[in-house]
């Protein structure tokens, strides 16, 4: 069974204080790893897709990286508007499962001004 | 920018009643999905739909659930006889291909009394 574990569960930063969120995964064959941002009461908003180990993607203050066992979401000089829950999900080629995303529980990020 | 839309935003129903949740996927997408998120828990896959048939479903998606694409734009999730434990946010998603990024709608909050 595919598993996704995110840490920490919650992270509180001061504005400008850089940090990283972790997503470790267990799948028989990774097709893609996805990062989403979710604001309270809203749907997941797509951030990045990573397909292979060593791949990196950047967008504004966010940078996602991927290894064979985990992914990191690095947040550089965060602002209060970056406060949200960050979700990691995997799409795996395992046991006939071809399309579904398996999500972690997310990391709740709070950035204080 | 194209987006997935969902109606209603909030649905309140009595236990045992039927509900239909509606979604309009991104227009040129071919793969459609329903996920749910019980308050405080992770996003869970329910069902994927391609070429007018279910391609995969989870254990949650039992005989009480059904999906339909009644026309060229809408995608619906029906729950025949709602239970208290069906209370959750229901998200529709669509993608242009099986391995492509899934884009999520804003969700329908279902409350079963």
C-alpha cells in the first residue's frame, strides 16, 4: 500500500525565517510526486510536480526537490501570505492503481509578521 | 485561467436522503476524479473516471455512490442514502492525461444531520 508521511505536522515561522517541509513516501513505482497548497475551507491548489530523483522546481519563494525516498519543500524568506497547509501526494504505479493520488496529512505552516 | 467549478458550495441533508454533487471539469481534460476530506483528516481518493466509465475506485466508494457524466461538461457524484459519516468536503478534480497534474475544484461541504 502506498504511504505518504509529512513532517512536521505544524510549523510556525517568523517572516523571513527560511525552513523546509518533508514528505517521505513508500510506493512500488513512482509516477509523480505533487505538492499542493490548501487554504482553510478551500480545495488543494497545485504547486509542483516532480517525476524523477534529482529533479527540482521553483516558484517564487518555494522550491521543491525529490529523492528516491522523500521530497522537500523549501520556503525561503516566507511572508504571512504563505501561511497555509501544504499537501504532498504521490501517484504510483502499483497493483493496478494508475491514476489516484495518495495524500499525506499535510504540514500546517503559520508565518508570523 | 481555466478552473474546476463545483456546486453547491455547501449542502445540508438529512440522513437517508439522496444528494448529487456537481462538477464542471476543465474543458479539454479527459480524466475526472472525486476525493473527499473529513474534517481534520487527509484527502482521500474515491473514484476516477475516463472514457465514460469508472477506471478505479476505492473501498470507500461502495454501492451507495455513483458517478455520471450526463453531458459534455458536467461530472456528478451521487450518494443514494446518506449517512452521518458521509459528512465531509468533497473535491472534484480533472487532468489532461493519466499522469498529468490533477487540478482541484473548491469543494462541496456536505453536512448530514
